C-alpha cells in the first residue's frame, strides 16, 4: 500500500491505518524477565519495601517517567537508581504538601523492619536528645548585644601613637596691663610658632596706630576692639610646642568687666601663670582692693588650678632695672595672700623674674651680666618639668562645651576633662540627651586627628544635632555613663567677700566649668566650724563674710554637674554678684526631681 492511500483514504477503523514491517524480527518471550508493572499501578508485595519512602501519593500523582517507558529488557533489573533520581531532582508533588496528620505515621513505619526487637527504644531516646540540643544554639546570637557604634573608648596603642607628648593648658592671669598678651606673643615667637614676616607686619601696623610696644600682644589679641583698646576682651587661644610637651595658651582678660571670660578659661587650665608688673605703682594698683591680682588668684584656685607660676614681669623697666629689692618686695606681699587662699607655697607656687617684652628668662635662662642674683630655670624650662596631676584616660567621657558655631555642620569646642574620643564615636549631649556622632576631630592647629584624650583642647564636628540646640556649658559624655543633670544640689559654701549677710532666698550667678547659671540659695542646712570642721545640728539663719556652711542650691533649669568627690573639675564652682566674686564652693550631694526635698 502506498502513502497516498494513507493520506487520501479516510480510515474506517483504528487499525486500518497501521503498517506492518516485513523485516521485523520475531518476538521471543523471556521467561526470566520480571513482570512489567507500570509505576502508576500498585506494585507487587515484594517491591513494596523499597518504594515505601515515596509511596505517600508521589507515584500515583505523576505520569510515568520516560526512563521507564523507553526501558529495554536488559535494563529492567535496575529500577532503584531511576527512582532515586526522580525523587531528588523534582519538586515534591502536591500530595506530599497536602498530606494530612493521619498520614504522618507512614514514614515512621519504614525503619521498623531494620532493627531487632529492642531497637525501637533507641530512636525514641534519640529524638528528645535532638530536641534538647536544638534550643542550645538559639541563645548564642542574642548573647552578643554590644553594638559597635556605642564604643567610645580609645585604645592605648592609639594614644601612644598620636599623643607621644603630654598636653598642658596654661592660663595667663593678672591685672590689666601686666603684660600677659605680650608675654604670650613672645613665647610664640621664641618657639617658632609665628614667622618673622607676620611679626614684622604686626610691628608695622602697631607703629601706624601709635602703639609701638603692643605688636607682640597682637598675636593673641586678634580682633579690632582688643587691638584698639589694648585690652583683652575674650580668653584668647594659642598653641606652642617644646621638645617635651604640647601647650595651649589661654590668655585671660585682666579687666574686671570681663572676669566671666577669665573664669571660663580657668576652668580649662592645668596650671596658671600669674603675671605681676614690677613697674613702680602698677604692682600696688593690681594688688590692692579693686585690683584683679587678688581675684584672679582666688578664681584660679577655686577653678581647680593648683599649680601657680608667679612671674614678676617688666623687670627691664627703667624704674626697676632688675632690682632684687623690688623683686623681694613683690614676693613678700604675695606670699601670705596666696597661702591664705590654699596654695602650698613649697610644692605648688614658684616665683621668677622675667621680661616679656625683651624675652629675658622666657626660653633661655638669664644672663649673669643682666641679672646675677637669680639662678633658677627659665619659664619654659620650668613648665616642661612641672608635674601635672594624674589624668583619668579610662574614665567615662566628660567634655564641657566652651564654644559652638556652624562650619559645614555643627562644630563645638572644649577641653576633655575625662576619658577619650575617637572619630565615628556615638556620644550623648547633656542635659538635652541628644545622641550625636563625631564626624571629625581637629587639634589646636586645625589638623584633623583620629582621636583625642583627656587634657586636649579640641574642636568636634558633630552629626545629629543643630547648633541652636547647644548651649555653652552643655557636656558631651559617654552614653553608657552619662553625666548627672540636676536642678537642685547640696554644696559646701565659703563666703569670700560680701557686705551684707546671706540668707535663704539669696540669688547670685553660678560659674561651674563652662556653664553660667542663675541660682537661688533655697535653704541653709548647716554651719561649719573652721577649726574643727564639725557641722551644726541646727541650720543657721544666715552666712556672712569668712564663714562656711552647707546650703541647698536650686537652678533655673537642669545643670550638668558631678559631686566634688567624683570629679573635682566638674564639682567645684564660684558665685558672683554685683560684678565681684562673693563665694566659692564644692558640690557634696545631688538631688533629683523625683526626690523630696
């Protein structure tokens, strides 16, 4: 029959279109062959055990695999590998996903024929062990809660690498026109921090305005008002370095109008240089009542500055001419006053003659031809050898804010009183509890550094807070151990100078670190006997000049402070009223808003 007949003639039944191959071999049945059973039909009893793992509906809901349909007689004895390949290389059928709870015991019946009669106890005992071991690793991830971003400590290797030299803050204090700024300018010139070209420009500009002797002070008095009046208004800053230490000069104003600026500078200082003018008449004016020599020395001591270098300046003046008699006269009058203010004259105070204008005894020791009676060290040599108080590098961070401004973000300035800071640290700004991040740290030379430690005067660029949300006197601190912010505390108060008596309800201005706050003495608690140190049982009705007592102080808002025992620099304060210092004190106990008075 031809293909045309197949295509043109419609079939009459299903078999009419089939063609037989005459060359096909004859069919010979094989007796040893296993009977062929399609996979979708029930298997014989002998084949049931190997098919048990996939018998839960898998074989009934899928079409027969191609490998089974195309299997020849020779490959028939190896069905196991094909079935395993099918089970692992295809997604599970819907019958398995939709299996009900009643079919759950089916897989458990498969391992039953393998072990002997005592075997069933073993899998039962192993099951709870696996369940008991499962919860053990679960708490492990929760046991690492310490987030890296709250780590603000700087390791010792970083400190040793970047801070090989100790940093010291020196404040120059004294009466107006004693020569503080001129001496500071001479130190910068002697240590090479100002080039000759800049000094020549200062000297030329000073001559043009008729201030020939002021050109050295212009290195620290930078604004037009200070240069025109010849008076320091704000606490100037400068930086110099010797072979042994790094220094920040804090040039305090000498006029009584700007004493608050001087207090802010003293709060950041490690040691003080009290500048005395030896010129005839100037020493007496500065040391008598109304002069700033006395008040500056008291404020430095109350601010925590225990090391004092008293320099008798202007010894080259024609009225003095390096006279030992004039030098001894100044020393004899200053000694009892400083001793009465709590200075240890043997360990904390030293006197030396200098000339800030000529630079005599500033960097180099005095020439015997110029002064043959002084054999001590020069000013910078003594500062290099001066022993500083131990600093708490590992303590929680405390950095009072002394300045703030905007410069590509929020920038704050201050001295680190305790602890350390590194770039990228997450800190807390108190008392408003604002979380901030340190974007950059700058040193005194405006160079970016990776870290800073206690004692450093630095600038920080912060993220997470706006400049208007920061006030002078706020404190940057560690989020793990924040500083206390209270509006009520007990303090030991010593009255220095006041015309009238001080009673409960008295108001004044409190200066503590860089913060300035109006306060009220809400209660008088105890009177302290100066000789015995005992407290009175009954509260006194008032305090007067020369007396000491324990009082309750209330502020207008939250103030960042510590007790004197925990942090002396953050726990001592000064009270001022009517333009003069009336009392000094130290905080003994903090009270919180939820406590009863």
